[in-house]
């Protein structure tokens, strides 16, 4: 009962938007089309299942991994906010990072779709950064809604791309880039202020 009591619509919406911007199903459309045009297969169901399973596993084991290096979640959130800030700048400024996946096998479901296109360093960092801000329920609901969106994007990539058009894809990428930019600043300032207050309390004691 307490688990569902943690639901906050604005936090859920914020988590969804941040994850949507990082996973970037709109921006990956041309990549997916290119992979399929080259004759390689992508199983939408398997891609969504395995990529989001990886995210959930990292969501729970990420803290343990951080503890091995003596890093707390707020410090990681600050570092993650900086990465999100740079990724948002790439989206807004139109900077492209070349991804060379080498010679892919006939089935491209796992590489590069599951990793690193859907479940990659960006999404892992984002999940732990969000964990420092929002309740688990809101993040999970954001993940589930993203999984639904990504599934339909993978199933109907060419149709979605033709409906949105080049200008539509461009607009959405820029729009979510600005949203992500603002959220990264919020993550940075809120967690940095927490760290500073913690240091101040330690010094006073």
C-alpha cells in the first residue's frame, strides 16, 4: 500500500520525459531503418524485454556497484547530471556522435539495438540519477510507458517516420533536448546543494 502511496503524477511524467529523451526512440528511427534496410532482423518484443530488463537490474544493483567504489548516490547523480547536460547539448545543437558497430550478425536485436541503443551508459546513468530524486514507483511507471513507446517504434518505424516527417523528427529531438537540459540542471543543483549541506554538517560536528 505504501508503494502505491508514493505515486506522484508530475514525478512520473518527469521520469518518463527524461528516459524518453535519453533512450531517444525518435532519434534512433533512422538507425533502425538503416539496419533493417541492410537485411538485418530486429525482434521488437525481444529488444524491449531484454533492454528494459537490463535497466531494471542496473536500477537495483547500481547502488551496490557504486558502493564498491565508495561513491554515494548523490555524488553519482551530480556526475550523471553533467553527462545528461552534455547529451542534451548534443540534441539541441545537432552534434552527431558516430557509432561504429562493426560487422553485425544477421540478427541485430541484441547488438546494437538492446545495447547500446536502448540500454546503454546514458540510460544506466539516468536511472541512478533519477533514483536520487524520485520514488521507485514513479521511475518504474516511466520505464513501462517508455517500453510501450519503444515497442511500437520498433514495430512501425518506417510508418512513424513517414507520419512525423523529417521536420517532425527534428522538432521532437530539439524539444526533448531542451527539456532534458532543464532537468539535468535541476538534478545537478538539487544534489549538489545536498552534498554541500552534508559537508557543512560534517565540518560543524
